C-alpha cells in the first residue's frame, strides 16, 4: 500500500505558486487550436471518425447537430 503524505497549508500554497509560475492565470483562458489554423477543429472531428463504420458517421453528425450538449458529447476529442 502506498504511503500517503499530507502537506501543510503552507506547502500546498507554495506548490500552487510554483504551478502558476509554469502556467500563469492569463494563459489558462487561451484556446490553442494547433498549427495556427482555426479549422483545426474540423481536422480533429474528421480524425475522430477514423475507424468508425462509414454508414454511421452521418448518423453521428446528425445527432451532434441536435444541441450544444449533444455536439460536445459527440466531440469529446475536442475537449481532450
């Protein structure tokens, strides 16, 4: 069984500050699409279709069009 080490409040605060140095708060809200192309989203969606049954891809896309929730549920690769 792994030993669990609890940190003090000061240790947790220092760890948080160290992480903010690596990734400042202002940088967290930026969307990085990759390769400087705004159409990288379409590329990711097309890549997520690889290995799927070709006849079912239009069904998937139709279901994703139903609502924003359905879109993001069907496009989990975008969130990852």
